[in-house]
């Protein structure tokens, strides 16, 4: 068993990188987590660190080395094989003894593959960002949204957090309804209430605005969980609207029946987002919903495919079960 | 006449700084424009450069020096006398011979004072940002919006430009109506149409998204003029909605009749924004609308007040007329 074929699937997301070491039969023999692994987000050096850390941890339990790995498949947003731009990662892998093949896949393809091996189907991912894709012949055929926090990602964690921030600011500015989100956000940010006013405006509002502009805009996504935690009509309206936006994105790529893989924290929780999502989909909701944690299993599956291994739903089931042992 | 009392009003805006040199009678004897003068936006050194450049140009025509100026009143967002934080500017003025008094005012107070000397009234400014204020006893008593591009500024140039960008992105993503804004924005950004697709998405959309994220978010305000130039239902809807938001901000501070000073480029043009603004105000639109170019005249007027000069509507008329000679 020491010399069977090994593949590595890498799922490099916005906050961490996961690596799955698998045999050709889909048995996970190692799993590791590293820092952020997308060079677009953190630059090539830090991204390679994130990937290599995850890979090293995945190799450790079986005491294997990179020289024994035939294929590494790295799934991440915005990096594709056709770009021929994987040098930032290949050089580092080769420096560690890797002499196999490196392939890139979309992170959305990895999410889909965590839930299904069908050649036709859909994936919707709503984490910090949000997008929906249609898979056909094992490749992405259509994409909706995923346009980033400034231009799209409607219904995403950022979108929800941004709406939360604006609702609180409008509450304090007496330009919108009072909401329990206000106290929650102020407490979350460590801002003490201060009723004194300057130019007719409470100091609390000034401090909140300063605090929110001091961070990068994308960090507003950190306010999204507050909307899920609080029972409040304003919060519920935001969450329902998010669910509707996500349904609209999915409908934009929908052409016929198929499995629907659902990734990311926003749709994984029961509550107003998912309720509104399902309601908005209506009859289209007859889709087979397959929730997945992330794209780690799928990255492993894509690595198996890239290595020429036969991949069936049994392979996926085996990989899911054996990856679960490690986390 | 060589030794009459002189005051300097400085209006430091988002893109340039204007200085008005005035006699105690409100006769402008010099006017100058410099670079950006707000230390929050560009740091204290560059801001002081912007102010000093404008001041030097204002002194030039009459060959006066800063040592002859009794009061400098600097109007800008976020700097107020009570902050006691004017050292960045006072030191530089004193280095040029100034031995008088430096006072700070809100930029909104300067805009108001460009249009009215009444102790009670309103100002609404919609340029890159947007806010409305109520003036009472010659000071700002209530403020609505002005919360910046990420959290508010509804109806502002940024708000319009952001909506334009999103409408175009949604058009190209087939997630919203077709709009003539699309060709206009692509041409404005120098992006050639490219119908080839990747993952079901036109390359044109990818390039547009890259281009928009490469700039600072606030630069989306540069797309706002396209909405004014193009006859298109999507553009008109955006502009009308901007006008409604601006009316809502004004209504939030409205308590009774008074002059309404209107500043900034968004409301200064006739068309859908102003039409929707006036319609939304309804009966409240019986307000006396006073359009002003900027806060330069008002800064001069505030400098006169700070210097103890008597200020009447005749003083304002004189200052407006004599400033106009210089620009």
C-alpha cells in the first residue's frame, strides 16, 4: 500500500485553505488546513504558504511526501489552467519534491463536486460572496453574479452585513426604523452609547461611522451573523431579501432539472434566508438540494478525475466519509 | 485704502480649494483656487499646500500679504473649531506672516452662507457626497445623511455612479434590463466589446469588473455624468431615485419655512433628479430654492462674521457680485 497512486485536492477559499490527500479509490488518507491560499487576495507568496501548509498537514498522518503525489488540483476563484499562470504554486511544490501534474479548477466547480458527480447540475455558494453556476459536461457552462462586494454578490454575507450596517446607521440618523440590530452592532464593535450631539447628530453615530470606515469594506461581512442571531423585523427583512436575491441568481442559470449543491454559511442555516430562497424558487425548488460544507471533498474528487481515476457516486461517498474522519 | 481690514474665506472641497479675500464691506479683492485642502482626505501637508496655494493667488491681484489679514475662516468637512486641531494650517499661515485669527466652519455652513444670511434655513449639497442640514441661529442644528459612500450619501454623485456601474454589470450579466448606459460606460472606460465567453460569461463583463475594482470605489462617481447625458429609461430611473433620496434627506431636517440653499452638481442641473426632488417634496417645495456654485462666497461671508463685520443680505449680494468678477 506504500506505493499506490496518490492525489491531492486543494480548496483555497477566502479565509483558509484545505488539502485532501486521497488514494485512487477515493480514500482520504490525510487532511490539512492552511491560511488563505488565493494569490489574487493575498499575493503569490502568502498564497503559496497557505497551500503548502495545508499540504504538509495532509501528508503528515501517512508520512507520505510530495514526490509520491501524481496530481495536485487546486480549486480557487479566478485561477484557471488556461491562464497558464500557476508558476507561483508549481515552483513551491517542486521545491518540496513534487514532480507530478498541477491543475487548476474554479472554486465553484469544487463546491459542486463536493455534492455531486453528475455531469449536469447547479451550485450556489453564498459565503462572503455569492454566485450560482450551471455545470454541464463536468464544466461551468453559465455563471450568475459573483461580481464582488462593490458590484454584486447579492444575498452574500457581505451583502447582509452591509445592509445591517446601513440599517443601524439609518436608525441612529432617524432615517429608518428602530432595530435591535443597533445595540448588537454597537456592542460587537465595542462602541459605547453616547447621546450627546454635534450638529444635531448623536456622537454614537459619528463613532460608528468612523469605526466602519476604518476597516476594509469587505469586513462588513462580519456583521452578517448578527442578523441571524437577532429576532427583529429589520433583520428578518434583510435576510429574506438575501434569500430572494440568491434565488434570482440561481434562476438566471437554470435550464432544467439537476442536483443543486449549496455551499457557504448563508444558505446552510435554516431560517429566513433559506425560507425565502425556497419560496422564491417555487416549483423550481423541486431541485434536489445537497448542502456541502466547502469544496475540500470536491477538490479531492477533481484531483482524482485529473489523475484519470474512475469517479462514481460511490467514490464521492467514500471520499466524504473518509474526509469527515479528519475534521 | 491700503490698510483697511481684510478677511480670507477658504472653502476646501473634495477636489479643490477656493480662497476669497474680502474687505469688511464684502468687496472681494482677490480670489484663488488651489488643490485639495482637507487634511482628512489628503493628509495635513498636502491639505495645507492646497489652502496656501489658493490663499497666495487670492492675495496676488491686490499685492497684499497675509500679515494684513485679520481673520482666516476655513470651511471644510470634519474640521471644527472645537476640535482645536487646526495646527496643521495655522503653523503654515503664520510661517507666511499671518498673525490674525484662524477659525473653522463646516463646509455645509459655507454652502448655506453662499446663498443666504438668514439665521434659519436649510442647505442641501449633492456632489460626490450628499447631505442636508438645518441652520438655526447661524449654526447647524440638524444633519441628515452625509454618511459617506459606503453607508449613505444617497442620491449623491457616487450613489448615481455606483447605480450606473451596477446597472451595466447586470445588463452584461443578463440579470437586468438592457441599457444604453452599457455602451457609454464601456467607451468611457476604454473597454472594447468582446463577445467571447468564459464559463458562460462575456469577456467584456470580466474586463469591466476588473477595471472597476482596480480604481478606488469613490471613483465610481465619475460615471454619474453619463446618466445625465444619456436618454435611457434605466438612467432616468436612477436619476429620479436620486432626487427622491435627496428630498427624503431634506425632509428629515425640515421643521418650518426658510430659505433652501442648493449646492453641488447633482441638483444644479435641470432634469430627472431635480424634477423628482421637487415632486417628492410636494408642498414642502414652497421653499425658496437658492442654487449656489460652491461655498466660496459663504466662506468669505463667514470670515466677515468671524471678524465682527456687520453682515446683511446686501453684504452677501456685494460679495457674490465681486467674487463673480474673478471667476
